[in-house]
C-alpha cells in the first residue's frame, strides 16, 4: 500500500492518558476532527481521586488534561477550566475543570456528552473518548501475590507486578471501538506504562479492535525514566507485555529518543530514533519534532 502523509489521513487514533496523550494530541491538533484520543479513566489520585471518593463516577483528570493541551485560543473560559484552587480549605487542590466535568456528568445522560459539551465550549475540534463510561479502577498482584488496589499504590510498586487487571471488568465506550475500526493510524503512548497505557489494553473490545485493525500501529517511547516499577522494564519487555495483552504483534513502528536504548528485537519493527526532547522540559516531547517523527513513521515500511 502506498505511504500516505500524516496530513492526508482520515482518522488518527491515539491511546493513553495524562500529559503524554495530551502532548501527542496537541502535536497533531491540526488534524481537527480527524483526530481522536481514547483516554484512560482509572486515575484515583489528586483532585480526581477526591471527587471519585465523594461522588463516584469515572476519572476525569486525564480527559481534562487533554482538553487543556488542545486549547489553541486562550480565553476566560479556558482559564476557568484550568483554574486550580489554592489555600487550605475544602476546595484546595481541586481543579475547576474536574468539578465542571463532574457537574456536567450529573446533568448528562452519558459522560461522553459532558466531554462533548466542554469541547464545544472551548472550541476543541479533536474528539476525546473515555475508554469506558463506567467507573473502574486498576488492580495489581505484586511479586509476593498481594493485591494492590488503585493507580496511586500501583505507581509506588518497586517491582513489576505479576498481574494487572481492571476492577470491575467494564465495557469499552462504543465510540472508542468504532474509532479504532476506522483508523488509518493508531498511536500508543507516551505515558506511564502501567497506569496510563496498560488500562486501555486490558479492555477486550479495544484489544479485539486492535487485532483486527489494518492501520499502522506506532508506539511512542517515554523520554524520561519512570518513577515506578516500569523503570525496570526494557523497551523489549514493554513491547512484549503490550502485545501479549493485545493478543497479536500489531506494533509495527517504535519512535524513541536519541539517547534511549534501542529494542534488541528492532529488526522485527521499524525503529525511528531521533531528537524529540522539548527545549524547556527535556522529558517532554517537542510537538514539532514529534509530528515530524510520526510523519516519518508513516513513510517507512515495517
């Protein structure tokens, strides 16, 4: 099949959570409604965790983070959405965007409707879809066989877990499945391996869609070392864990930083190793460099 330029694609789908997914989506924001982010919803820390413990529902923090990074025209509305309360009162530490999303969730039939209202309000064209619209948490079994509940605790593990699962096992958002079915390009990462990337790959409907996709699947590696047990995993091991979860070796291309260690099995995949770090924050990807690397990934055959 003839290679296509990034700007010519009809549907690009990105998977992940937190700062990493938002960075990729902002780099590809020029695609507008041809860009979709499927966002992890298992966070149980910070403002998001407090809201979940008090009101229930899905985790809104990663969705809010992506919206923030996709805003191209700052306004009073966007400043409100990004506002975080300070001080020592009950609102201290809460992000107003999280509270707004939770309020809209109460007023909407579906969480996805709340997200779409915010996208319209803040003039964000790209689609954002929660991996599930049902409340769900991450559950790990550590190296001694003990259960470790929640992202916050799992991030503190010093040894990779024996097992990772969702609790409870929930259904994927149908729009997320449909997006993967029509994707021309699927991008996984960057982001916290166990708590941003893996939760999406624990959803059977989404992994089935990934097994069936005809799209090129690209993995974007982190630039900095994770402060979790994932730091002990080589790039080969992370690729293997992801593809075991998917049930098929679908990742054709790896994009990694100029100083990162290449996968030993790189002959089986296309590897693009290049300077990607932002000048202001070295562990964040530079948006222009990231876009160029993704474009190059499309041109190279696996």
